[in-house]
C-alpha cells in the first residue's frame, strides 16, 4: 500500500474526537491510519469504509506497542505526514482526595497521556522530516485539555498530565522546526458518548460558557484540519472551550 499521497496517523480514533479528526483528514485527502486499544471491530469497519485507510490495534501504555504502531504504519505506507496524539485516559478523583490520587494513578496517566505521545513522536520524527517540503510542512497535533491550561479537571494527576503535554508541545515546536510543526488543541466539554453522564459539566457549560454548550467533535476536527493545512502556526495551545475560560 506504499503511497505518494500524504498519510495521517490518529491515535484513539474509533470514537469521539479522534474519529472526527480521522474522518476530517480523510476528507482533506489524507490516507488515514485508525487506531484503538480495544474497539477492533469498529476500527476495521472504519478503515474498510474509506479508500486506502487502515486500522492498527495497540495498547499505548506499553511503549513497545506504541513503537510498533508507528513502524507498522510506516511499513504499510512508507511515509508519515501528520501525527495526531489523541488517545488518552482519565481518572475521576476529587482534587482534595490526595491519597486517592496514588503514585500508581499518576504513573498510569503519565504513561498514556505523556510518555506514549513522546514515544510516538520520537519514532515518527525521521519519517515526518522526510515528508516535509516547501509545499507543506509535516504536522504533529497533541489533543490536550482545558484542564491542562486552567486549574480544573477530573483529577489533579489528569490535569497535570495534560499540562505536561502542553509544555512538551511547545518545547518540541522549538526543537523540530521548521520541518515539523507541533501544536495542541485543548478542548473543554465535547459532546461525546463518554460525556453524556457528566451532568455537572453539561450544566456548567450551558450556564457559564458564552457559547452555552459543549463542542461537537467535528468542531474540534475542523481546528485540527486548520492546523494541518497551516504552513506557519507552531507551538500553539488552542483552547477550545466555548469561551468558558473568560468567565
């Protein structure tokens, strides 16, 4: 399946934000690599529904599997132009429950939310550099969270992991430029199946955010598409919370 067409790998892309981004990039003309840890059937269904797409299963808490995800994608397509680090995990722990936020919780969150993106970027760097050209630079997009920008979030370890991802984004933007641009999107509430039970968050965004609602996954995907198509933006953390941060 070696291709001269551009290739995008989107982690955690069988549902929610990741799925919307992968489908948008496919519409933008990219060959797309779908990925998930568990939802194999849905991943294969998505890949079979789009020309020249594929699906790869990998548990990103295992760094060898993370490396294998990149190597399999490169063996299939022979190139990589866009890497979207969307896969992540959360932990719902009250901020005041310090002992409940155990070292094991911190390690689990950092393994997937920080170390896995780093591993994927390190493994993909040479391919991304090789495909970058004067017509379009290669692009890395890290999906962060408003909790990494503001002192909010489902737990302190989760918020801290996303803050680390944001800082990594800016450091790598300096390090990998000009061939590879590195940006992050920091969504607030997004209307995914996972968020349907988040009653307090739904209430907060409805009552306090200027847009009076959470984002749709496609709206986050449009931002990702813009970042990929840009030839200049790098090192940006785009807060996409419907203006809640203003209140």
